[in-house]
């Protein structure tokens, strides 16, 4: 029923825009015959309003995938490079958390593994909100940072890599069959803040699905049992996302973006030195304000990537406007 309501609303919105557009055009034609400038101005204002409504409807069409309306897991891993890449992974974690906050989404940290000196080795966020997965799904891939390293006493420029992978949070209506014999379950001590009990017992859980090699981790609860249940849910979500990806792979080769966290596989570059620029290598979308992007101003990049994904070719935000 939710799906039917969503589709009905989308169809009704398009029909309404079409009807009002035709009415406005007819009013302008009649007003021109009668030289009624005031009526023409009112009709033109209505056309501008309809243009804005059409943009919103078009954005809605870009978020009409099978799982787009679901919540999302965002998994971040640092690449090769030790402290540099771990700090960069932490910057990405903050970027997505700030983006979610800007949209009024709820963010929960499911798992985090801190680096020895700074940053993080890996982390998983759960983002809860309308069309969370739809917005975030094109962020999967390798992200590259170029900057003067704050960890280099000689102030040299460094290039760091970190990967992001996004998959939907599935509900009970989607059945995923998993053979318990295919699972390798490890428990370990959670890292970072969380209270005495979290840090002194093996409550964190890591599950490896051996046939596919998919690994998920959870440490957000003090109960090992609850963490195992959550990790199993995350595993099912990953397997569901893999199935969605396989369906799209003929038109969109996303698998290559997962192979290595390094040069040649990045989807976006963030350059802070010697100039300032963020550029999406799939769509050509750019921003000369990396500070704003790293503070969560990602909508233009997401919109361009969604448009390119729907159209099956590169595009920019202007293409969908």
C-alpha cells in the first residue's frame, strides 16, 4: 500500500503540472489577444512556479529505484597509507554525518575501529530518513584526497584514499536465505568510547559470509547477542544490495569501483593543495569550495550522479534542471 500511495502521488503530481501548464499557456494566449498585461504577468509567474514543481518531480523520479526509499548503511574504510588515509576516512565519516544532519536524517554509528595515531580504520553508519539509500547510493566508490599533510613535519603534499560503500537497510518483508554453515562469526573487544563494559568484554561481532567474502561488523550495543543480530541484518542488507547491483551491472559497471582502494578506482577527487577543487570523475561535476563539500554540501554531486545513473551516461546538475 505504501508503494501504491507513492506511485499515485508521483503520477498525480505529473498530471497536475501538465494540466496547470496547459491552462497557463491558454491564459497567456487569451491575454495577448486582449492586451491584458496584468493577466500575462500572473500567468508567467505561474509558469515559473510550475518550473520549480517540475524540478522537484524530476528529482523524485531519480529516486524511484526499488530500494531508494529505504534507510542506508554507509561503510567507510581507509586505504593504504596508514595515518594519512585513516585521517581521511575520518573526514569522510564526518562529511556524510553532516550531510545527513543537514537533511534532518538520523545517524547511528554501528561500528568504528580507530587508527593507532589518528583517524579511523573503518566505520559503519546507519542513516535513517526518507530516500536515504536513494540519495547515498551513488557515493559508493573510492574517494581521493590531495593536501599538505598535517602529519608530515616537512609539510609535503600527500595523496590519500578511502572507500565508501552504501547498501540499503532491508525490512522484514524482504527474505534473504543464509546458510548458518556459511558464516564465520568472530567476537572481539570494542574500541573507543562506550563505557567500561563495552571496552572490557568481547561484545563486538564480526560476521564473514564465506561464499561471497562479505564482512560486516557491529559494536554499538553492550550485548553480544544484540550485536550479532544487528550484524546479521547488515549482512542480509549487503547481500540484497549485491543482488540489486548485479541487476544493474549490464548498464552500470559498479563492480570495478570496489576492487582496490587506490589510484585508478576513485569516483571523486578532493584537492586542497596546490589549488582547491572537488571533482566527480564520473559526471564532471565540480566545486571550488572543498570546505563546504567536506562539511556536508553534497547535494549537487548526488543529483548529478543520480541523473547520470538514470540516463546511463554522464551528466551534470544542469542536465536535470
